[in-house]
């Protein structure tokens, strides 16, 4: 991949990537505050500016390296937005709700990107020039990135949202057993990503494709 191709790829994904990585953190923090935990507000993590949540390594350096390396997926993170479930009226349930806000935000953004690509560009509202092509490519990237992140976050592995949600609805003994996986959860996810990228397993890809198809079916 030459420099021109790298710059074109970055120009297409920079905005969708920044929003996909940071907006769920913003939503999560604000839902936590709404449910009674002031921790994100005290730590200054309720800003609506995505740049306040951008992590130099996880939001900038790592995805650029992955683009240059031509990896089949992008992965990254934002600055952590800490919450304290002890401040919730119903800690298990409220933590599940706060966790669910992350994939819900991603799915909503995927739908909005699909709407942008379908309604504004494909239907000719932006004409048929370079701008329209660029918007369509950016919308495709936004849909794919957010569908991918939603699929990852919905994996039933704590500390991901899917694991947190499952812990909130399972009987307490079962939730405690699942909680024991949490210290190893990130390694489980990394293992899934590596095996998926190597073509050894197909866990995320069918799920991502299904999410994209469902989102596109909901676009008027």
C-alpha cells in the first residue's frame, strides 16, 4: 500500500472511526450519571466532544498501523470512562443497562451511516462526483466499523457489554461464576480476533454480516 492509498483510506475512515470509538463511551458515561453514579461527571467524562475521549495509542496509532499492515479488521479503544456500580440503586440491573448503552449506541450509529450513504449519496442528493463517492465510502466504513464493534461488544464475555448484560440477568450464583472470567476476558477477545483474522474460526464475521443486513433493512 503506497502513501496515496494510505492517505485515502485514512480520509475515509477517520471520522467514522473517531465516532465509533468515542461516542459509545460518551453515551455509557451519561447513562451511568442518569442512573445515579456521579463518577464520570466527577472525572470530567461527560463531555460531548469525541476528541476528549480519544486515546493516542488506541484511537490513533494502532488503527493507522493496522491500515498500513492491511489487516482484515480494525481494533482500538478510547480513554476509559470509569463508573462505580455501588452508586446505583440496583447495581446488577443498572450496570447491565449502562453496558447495553454501548452496543446500542454503535447500532444506532451504524444505522445513521447507512442512512447517510443510502439517502444522501446513492440516491443522488450529492450528485455523482468525487464528493458523492467519498461520502458513500465513508458511510460504508461507518456501517462496517460500528457493526464490527457492536458484534464484539455483544460477545457474552465480561468485561464486554454482552458479558455485563448476561451477568445482570442471570441468577446470582451463575453471574458470580461468569464474573470469574472477567480478568481473562480481554485475552479471550484477542484470541477470537486472531483466530478470526487467520480464518481458523468464523464467529464474528457472520454476526457482523447479519447486523449490517438488519441495519440496512431498517433504512427507509
